[in-house]
């Protein structure tokens, strides 16, 4: 199994040796996103794919992964280039396990950078776009604090560029 994954990576990178920019879309799918917010997020994902595939260079270099967070943290889409990206239809439920979602995004980026290095692929600083309407809810405060500290360290050391996007009524003070 591990051999198959390494062979797949080698073929993928041989077919497209362009430098990469890994981009994680970290999306809030908690219950507070029910209704218009989740519908707008789904519409935005489809528009994101359309716009990304229109740019030939970006479509070969930008790799997108999607992680959702509510009571569960899910990798809905592992890293793929724009031509392979399929925008999912997301549903809202549960609480807002934001700290755990941030940790998962940083872990996924670290793993991808290791794969790039193992295959001789150059890469740009990874991006994480977290889109949420709220603030952490339902998980222990120390998980949120640990995620915030790790994120600050990774940003300071230029390992990631993180963008918190607050939609309607988001607690921007807490997100900062």
C-alpha cells in the first residue's frame, strides 16, 4: 500500500513538475452555518473551482485540500490540482471544533511538504483559508490555545500563511 502511494506521487510529480502552492480550505460546517451561510459556501466553492481552472498556471501549481470542522474534523478533499478538484456539497451540523480543525490543516500541510521534498518538487509558502461564522465551541479551551500557539509559530517561521475569513456575525476579535 505505501509503495503504491509513493509510486502514485512519483508519477503525479513527473507529469507535472511545476512548483506547487498547497492551499487548504478549512471550512466551518457547524450547525450555526445552517441555511444561507452553508449555501453561500457551497456556491463559493464551485466559483473557486471555475476561477482557478481558468488560469492555466494556477491550475497546474495550486493544490487544494478541503477540511471541514464541526463535531468531527474531516479531510473532504486531499491535495489535488485544480483540474482534479471537485467542489463538495457541504452540510451544517454540530459544534465548532475550530482548534482541532486548525491542527489538522497544519498536519496536512506538513505531510504534503514532506512529499514535495521527497519528490524534488519546489513549493511556495502554503496557504490556509479558514471560513467560519463563529468562534470555537464545544472543545476544551486548551485545544484551541494549543492550535493558536502552533499557528502563530508556523506563521512567524514562514511555514504557512493563514487567513481567517469571518462571514456574517463572526466574532472577529476571537478569530484574530
